[in-house]
């Protein structure tokens, strides 16, 4: 099994899951330039990570890779407790992060630079920060009574952790969201998470862990 990743990108979630599972895998770092190279575009025409390979079979799309890993390694118990409802809870929160939260970051990653006007671009970024604050407040409320976003630790938690790192790096105001802060500290207290952060050459998001 092989994961192509960029440090701190959404591929970090698959990297942590592979480490939690404990099966041998290879992790290959891809630079910004390599993402758009002919070789990489043959693997993923989107020129994006994550890309996952298993015995010559190539899988893209973060939610698909995370689900594949949860299904291939059921003993890791990262896809719910085996019931349809608990799997649906995992997928509910995975979809929340993948489809609602992740795309809302896009203006902060430069997608509105085409506007060509500094004030309009700044406005789009502030709008994204406000929208993200509202989305993260929902995750914070869910974590008030749960250590993990879908109840038990799952593939949804790793993706939530990644977008919380992006929130910190992009000055999204999460100051009143203590449950999210505790969640990040909980993730970063995990030796497997620390090992992956060190491998990707990136720091922790939580000052206290
Ligand atoms: N829908 C895709 C999105 C993947 C994505 O946005 N990847 C980002 C990193 S988080 C990337 O590689 N961006 C580079 C680019 O688009 O140039 C998925 O869920 O896998």
C-alpha cells in the first residue's frame, strides 16, 4: 500500500489512519510541482493528493480512501461498530468535513484571486472565515458530549483534525470552542499522530500537547 501526500494536506488524514492500522505502507511526499507533472497526472488527473495505491489499483478522493481503509481493516474499528447506523454516523461527519468544511476553505487558499481586486479578495476570505466559524461551532457542539466526532474514534476524526489545523493556520476564530481545542490536544497526545507529523515535517496545532 502506498500513499502520495503533501505535508499537512487532507492526505494527512489517510497517513494517520495508515499509522493507526499498523499494516506496512509506503508514504511518498509529492511537491507542488510534482502534483502537476505528467507522471502524477496519470495517477490522478486532478493533480491533487491524496492518491492511494493498493497492488497496482489506484484510488483517489479522500472520503473513498478513508472508507476503503476502514473496510479493509475492520479490526481497527474506524468505520463504526458494525451496525448500519453507526457507519452512517461516521459518514455523516465525514461528509460534513469533506463536502461542507473543506471546500469552504478555498478562498483562503487563493481560489478567489481571479477577482483581481484586493478588497474583493479580502472580503471573500473574511466571508470564508465567518462561514467556517459557523461550521466549526456545529462540530464543537457535537464534541461537548463525545470524545470523538461520531461517538467512537473513526475515519471522520482524522479529517476533522486536518481542517482544524487549517483553521489555525488561516486565523479562523475558534477561541470560544473549547471542545475543539480539547479534541486537537487529544489527537496530538497520540503517539501515532506525533509520528506522522514528524514524518511529514509539520508541527502540532495545540500549544498544550
Ligand atoms: N475532492 C478531493 C480534493 C483533494 C484536494 O483538495 N487536495 C488538495 C490538498 S488538501 C490538493 O492536492 N490540492 C492541490 C491542487 O489542487 O493543486 C478529495 O477529497 O480528495
